[in-house]
């Protein structure tokens, strides 16, 4: 209704499909084992329009993190032949 009324722009929203549920400390354990890396990220970056970006958003986020995460992004990006 807010979009139709002109109160919001359609690109002010992002919808996500699917989820993964963790119980009983499973996520903390996965982070401890290095399967996930929590990072802080600005709202504008997370809500950035992703259509036709030169690289996937998660690569951009890791590059902003710097250090080892930036290097991991570079290595993984180099493996892709659909984005070169």
C-alpha cells in the first residue's frame, strides 16, 4: 500500500526466500568451526540493488572486511568462469 501511495519506492525493500534454522547453539558451533564468518555491514550495502552488479554482493562485503576475508573472496571469485 505504501508503494502504491507513493510513500515508499519499490527498491526500498528486499525480500529473501528460504531460511536456515539453528537450534541449541548450532550456529555458534558453526561459527566456531569457521563455517560462517559474522560481519557487520551497513544498511545501504545490504539493501543495495543487486541486479547486474559486476560481482555478487557477498564478494563486495568480504572485500570491505579486508584482510583474510578479502583474500578468500579473491580466491573464490577467480574460480568462477561466469563472472570474468
